[in-house]
C-alpha cells in the first residue's frame, strides 16, 4: 500500500471578482482532482490551532500528522536543520529574508516593496549574506546562507518570543509599525542597508532592471526542533519533496528522506513535472509514503497573481496528480492519495489566514460512493467529515483511526 500527500501551499482562497466570484480552485481546469473527489471523499480540516499564527510551518506540521501545540518550536529552526546547521540547545534561530525596501533615508519611512527581493537567485544571495555576515556578525551572532531569499541567523543564548512580523504579511505597507522592538534585531536590520545597497550584486541587479536586495528582515524565531521520527510514529518509510527549506527541515527532523528535484524553485516556474516524476519514483523504489509540497499557489497568493494561482493549480493537477496516479495504476500498486492546502492565501489579502481548508482522499481499492461534484472549497464544506484538530487527519488518511 502506498500513501501520497500532494499539498498545494496556500491553494485555498476566497471568491474573487475577476473570476466571477469564484475561487481559483473553482475555475481551474483540474479534471484529475475533480475525478478523485467524485470517487473519494472530501472534507474540511483546521490546520492552524487557535492562538497560533497561520504560518506554513504550523500548518504543514499539522498536515503531516504532528501537533504544533506540542512539537512546534519556531519556523526558522526547521529551516536551519535543512541547511545543515547543528543548533545548540541554547541557540535561537531566526529566518533572515533578503528584501527590497523603498529608499527613504530613515528606516521608519520605508515600505516593504518585495519580501523576496524579486526572487533573487541563490548564487547572488550567497554573496550578499556572506557580506552581511562579515560586517554584522559578532560573538554569538552568525548568518548562514540558504536558498534564494531565505536565509538564517543563529543567535546563541538569544531571546525568544520576540513577536516578529513575517515580511510577506506587510507587502506594500510602511514598515514603521512592524519593526522589531528588540534593540539587537533592530540594529542588525537597520545596519544591513549600508552593507547591501552598494554591493556589486545589487548594482548589477539594478542595472538589469531587477529589484535590489537592499535589506535583511528577521523573523520566525525559535529553538531546536522537537519532531518525532516519522517511521516510528507511523510504521512507514517516508519521503518529502519540496523546494522550500522549511518543509525539507520538517522532513529531516522527522528522519524522512528529503528528495531534491532539479529546477524546483518554489514559484510558478518550478519543475512540476520533475516533482511528479520524483514522487512516483520514490514510491516504486520502496518508500511507502511521499509528501509532495508545491509552494507556487502560496507565492502567487502573496503577490496577488490571480491568473498564475489558477495556472499553478492546473499544473499540479496535470503534472503531479495525474502522473503519480497513472504511474501507480500501471504498476499495480494499491494507493491512497490525499490532496489539500496547508492554509488559504487569499489573493485579496496577500497573506495567510487560519480558515479551515478543503481536502480530498482517494482510495484506489474502492469507489467511496460519495456525490462530490469536484474538489473545491464549497463542495468540501458540504461534507460531514470535519477535523477540528488538523494533526488527526493524517491518522484517518493512513487508516490508523
């Protein structure tokens, strides 16, 4: 028996005027998801516990069957694991975004132009983070480069519970009201501008009409991860496929295989086909479970890109859902497939919400005899299958409940 979770990050949404007051899931051409829904079961799941922020960290932990209320220690520690940082028990990790701020002299007057510095390349970003580390590191403070705009700061014996704001929550807003109150974190962010704005990498980006990565933004602090071994928890050999450090970090913390896919970017230009191929291959090669995470719908939601969000859903359907389903059918393997978002990322808000999300579960062994007309938010809301504690959905999916 094989188990597949295909998670479209931020895929759920609210009705959008330009789509005729329908959601991207309702207008996307996704025959495969809709077929699976008609033969399987749909429902709603609350992946973000009350009182917790609607982050992909919390929501993906829930979707993978882990209770964030007991195992979550912060977002950045999971990312730190994925880039090979061996955290000490008294370390605090913080996500370090390379961002584009407007160019006013005072930090209090600047606006968050782009939380990803125009999806800066990993190679360019590495040079910039190395420069930041050279100029701003000190005893107990060290910067580590990651992927694209996503990097890490390790603060030995640092402060936790800093109430820092994710930069993607404040796109196009003045940053004054969201600046950190901690003096050290504020100082590092403020001084980073002098290091970055005239760096050769940024000068070349500006010359080429690209957004400069002219500041760092620190957030997502936390301590060493506390995630149980996936095989000991479920009895299954599991693998994770994602372009995002956070999801890789969850997989590594759970001692799952983390599979790299060439050309996986975390955006609309990601290698959808490669993810589908890698997912099928790992199942046929002996893994029992694969978690295929696709970031693209979430990024499109943050950027307010309605058309691209619809396309991202269609690519997931065509290049991942269909490919894996047909490949397993051809192999003769029995399988269960679950499709869901981790949280909504509504186009209208450009940020996450904690609303429950729709899921579908399909079992190749049987027609589950339901009457769902497709996989959408509204169809799933008709179901009596509701999980108020998101981590319990995985037990149901794995038939352990």
